[in-house]
C-alpha cells in the first residue's frame, strides 16, 4: 500500500524554523522526484520545492534562500527545512512523489506562522 505521511507542522512565530518530514512506503522511493507544495486558505496549491533523483533542487522564488529540500533514500523520507518563516508561509504543506506521468500525494500538514 502506497503511503506518504507528512509530519512536523505546527505553530511558530515569525522568524522561527520548522522541519517537515514526509515518510514514504509502498513504492521505490529512490526512483521518484519529490516535491513539496502548499495551499493557503482561498488560494491555489503552489509548488514550493523539488528534489530530483540526482539530488538537484529547485525552489519557488518566495522561499529561495529560506527553505531547503533534502532526501534520505535509505529512510525513504524527504524533508523541508524552513527558516526565517513569515506569516505568508502559513498553509497546508503537501508532499508529492512523481514518476513519469503518475504520482502520489500525502494528506498534508498545517504550518501556521503567527505571533
């Protein structure tokens, strides 16, 4: 059974940090491109960060220099380190696994940045 399970979300003050994790099971994790998306209330889901099979990465301009995506193929886990958080980073964060034209989604984890 394929699963992507996100964790690590929560409430943090502006300027703080969180590390999100996404644990995968049921498929060959190392073959998949992994992405983090987020969706704020009333807004469309947006791509935040991508890490490919060879560990190359891409980031949305809004998070560049603050967020870092990484993966551990042995643990079948992808991470999103989020530093210098801003209120506009508040959203549900989703993990996505892509292989060719198919893929899987996690259930999401809430991140709230507020004082």
